[in-house]
C-alpha cells in the first residue's frame, strides 16, 4: 500500500515558507502604517488622537499673522487638525521686545495662557487680543515668555 501522506521534509519546507510569508506581510503592514501615520507635516506630529503636537513655529506665525523675533525658542506648540486652534509657547531672545497685535484690545489672562506661562515660571503676565488671535507675555529669569494662540471659535 501506498501512503497518502507527504514526506515530512516537504511539510517542513511548506511550513517554513508559510511562516516567512506571514512575517513578510506583517512587516510590510507595520512599515507602511508607520510611514503613513508617523508623518510629521505642517501641523507637527499628528500621530496621536487629539491635538497635533510640535507644530512648527513658522506655521503658528503664518496662521496668527504674528512674526516672532529671530532666534525665538519654541517650548511647546499644538494645533487642531482642522486648523481651528493653534498655540505656541515661546522664549524670546535676550534684549528683544515682545511682538504686538495690530488693532488689539487688552485681554484677561485665560486658563490656558496662565498655565502655559506659569509652567515656565513667568510672572507679571499681560495679554492682548485681536479677532481670533491672542498674545500673552510674562517674564521668567529675565527672559520674555510668549503664549500665542489662534482660536477660530472665539
């Protein structure tokens, strides 16, 4: 009688080939997902659910219409994917004056602005608002700290 079973070596080769194929498919999917999801774009890192983080200062300046002095250091920034909200916390270089908003009115310190400035040890806060843009400043260890915000819903 002839056995209907395949020889053991052919089964082992088939199993190894199947495992290799599965590994290749999973690896390709992971690489594609990281490339697509992990892309840092004009709004920063939008990989997580919620606000994008690390929004470039140039993007915040463009959206708010505020030009910060050369050499300003970005501490933290965020943006919504729909661009209806953007904010940046920035340390200005020594000896530079904080920017101002055109046709602005004095603004009360908001909770977000207060939290941002306080996180850097800034005191004597002041603020101004013009349309959807607000700019809050404070001083910490001789440095001017700026919290700049754009909110389309204000």
